[in-house]
C-alpha cells in the first residue's frame, strides 16, 4: 500500500492524540504548584505552554472549518487552571481534529482558507495549515518535555507513534484509548 498524503495527515492527527494522552498521563501526579511553577522556556510554565498549544489548535481548526469568528474564539479562550481540565479539553480537541481529518478529501488540501489575524488576513492552503499545526504541537510539546526534567516526573517517550515497527512501545496507550494498530495506520473515512 502506498502512503498517501491524506493517510499521513490522518495518522498524524491520531499520533497527536496518542502523544497528548501519554504526556498528560505522565504529568497527572504533578501538583497544581508544579503545573504553574515558573520554568525556563518560551512560555514560562507547563500550564502556559500547554494552554497555548490548545489555544492555537482551536484557532487553526476554526480557520480550517472556515469559521468567521475564529479570532473572536481565540480572544474568548480561557486557560485551564488545572491539568485535568486541560487534558480533557485537549482530548476533545484531538478527537475533533481526527474527525475533521477523516472527513478531509485529498483535493481539499490545496484549497485556500483565510487566517484572520485582525488587520492581516492571509490566505493559506489547507495542507499547509495542517502541516503547521502539527509542527506547532511538536515544537511546544518538546518544550514541555524539557520542562518536565525539572520536576519529579520523568519525561515520557513521545516519538513512537509514526513508525509501524514501534508497535511494542505503544501497546498500553492504544489499549487505554480502545484503539488497535489499524486505527493508527489505516485511518480511512
């Protein structure tokens, strides 16, 4: 089977869900103080970094859905104060992104949508937005991973979700989500 771009994007959406699941599970024992403690990174705490990821995720999905109020949605965003709340909200987003990618048809990847940035409203291709969204998530989760090294939490392995040969490393995560390998690697709408 040849891997198509659309299949790869669907796998990335699922890998995103798995990575967030593993990361949030590992972080669950953190105290509220540790979640909000000042740390060295672009955003100065785990809470601020993970809330930023969720905010930007929502913003770009609103653009992909061509929602006219995407900027207003971002302005209304309220950060989660506790990790459990953030994890639940991120999980809901991740499931929305998976469903959106599953419904996506290959020709739509070249379609242009408006990114409302206030006075600047660039048009970007759907495929470019998705690629940026996944890169943005990886970028900031890498920062979270590094920040965890300054806590009592061992930073979890986060890169075992895109190679079929790494199946043995994700068995527990897949089971916890009620998924199998075919859910991850053959996601067809």
